[in-house]
């Protein structure tokens, strides 16, 4: 897998990856119907397309030349001093192979002025929390704003100041 910037031609594959990953991750938490509603809205082609041109952002895919194995989206806030990681997903069948780490590293490298990176994660998404904590993120006292249908999210942060 190699990491590159996403383009228009990737949108259908990104949507398929997100739908598959969301169902695998969240069906047990939110239920199939709720996950379908969320993915139909948040991961529509139109919604994804707006990310391609969003200022101060990076939309990345992990690609092996045949299929996409992961996706990440992040944007700089606070005059570029902080990165907000809005998405980082890897196909369930490819998790544990370093793809998430490659995407995370590329996100951080894309914002050289940033001093920190933060994200929100569903409190019941134990695998994601373990991944982020293994990559230097710590929980903050903040409650997330991107709450799913039922519960607030956890906010995790990692300092990049070196």
C-alpha cells in the first residue's frame, strides 16, 4: 500500500470502503439501520466530494494499485497550529497491517506547522482507541461534539511539538 491524495475517481471506492468499515465497526453499537442512515448522509459521494477542495485540509487514501485499503481526512485549525483528524478508516480485512499508521504519519507530515493533532472517537470503539493510544494519543477531559446517535465521543490528543 502507498498513501496518496484522494481524487474524484476515488470517491465511489472511498464511499464503499467507509460503508463497509462503518457497518463492521458500528452495527453492534448503533444498529444496522442507524449506520445505514449515517453512511448515506455522511459518506455520500456529494459529501465526500466537498472534502476534495476544502481549504487547509488533506484527503488521503491508501492504495495498492488494485483497491483502496484505507482513507483519512484531516484539516488544520487555529492558524495551522492544530490538526483535526476527521476520519481514519482501514478496511476490516486489512486492519493490523500498518495501513492506519501510514495514513496517520502522512496526515501529520502534511501539516508541518502543527503543534498537536486531535480527534474524536466513539467511546465503545475499543479497537480505534487502542490504535490511537498506541500512536501517542491521550484522552482529554473534553467531550466530543460529533456524537453518534446515542453517546458523546471521547477526545484524544497528541502533541507534535518537538
